[in-house]
C-alpha cells in the first residue's frame, strides 16, 4: 500500500490486478483446513493461479477510495521472483 503525506490513510494506493478477459477479482481465500476462519488476501502476487486463484495478466493503480486507474500494465510472471514478489517493479501503477 502507498500513502501520500497530503492525504495519509484516506487514500491508500496499491497495485490492482486484472485477469485476462475478466473484471477485478475478489480476494483470494486460503483454507488452512482447521477452524471456521480463512485467511484472505488481495495482494497482487497471490493472483498467480496457485490453488485455483485467478491468474493476473495486468496491473493498474487502485485506491482505497474506490478509484481505479485506466492505464493497464502487462504483468510478466517470468520476471517476478516467486520468493520475493513484493520486490517486483510496480512503479507504473504507483505513479498513477
């Protein structure tokens, strides 16, 4: 998540995902198999097809206020380090 000094937590930005031929998916749920609650995540890197999650093909900027960027940035999974996906370059969506 990104915040600016001007708006603080009122406007938290993040990379949003878009699967091929689809709209913005909901969060991915991870069933640990014990208990009634499940962990869920909307981090862009969980949309890699693992355990039935949708596969993201593009990123765009998004804000907690509901704004979504119109510019789409192709997502090259070959360039993403699966052990440290958070280090991938998401400067395009962040700049938006």
